C-alpha cells in the first residue's frame, strides 16, 4: 500500500517523509500535545512545506499531503507490526 502512495510523490518531495516523521516524533514527546493533534500538525506542515518545495500552490499542497499520508502510514505500519496482539 505504501508503494502506491509513493508513486505519486515527486522526487523533490520525498525528503518530506523523514522530516515529517521526525517532527511527529518530537511532537509526541511534548506532554501537552494530544495524540490526535499530531497527524493534523504533520499534515499542515507537510502541505506548507510541499508548497515551498514545488513552488506551485495546488501541486505543492497535494505533494505535502501525499508525503504526510506516507509518513503516517509508515508510522502506523511500523507500530502495528511491532505491537501484534
């Protein structure tokens, strides 16, 4: 499934995936940030960053959203694989 998303992310925007993951990890360690807010913040940062990387509003925001989706998906795949109950 993750490879399906990555087909649509342009090469320049791939750097967003590890960056957004690191941002998510930092946000997770802040005690006053609820867990449900973290994916939304990652999405917003991804969309804004995508705009600056691509240089076009629509394409940039879409690339940021796709990178955010790939980041959250990879994180959940990792967590769910480790935490098999």
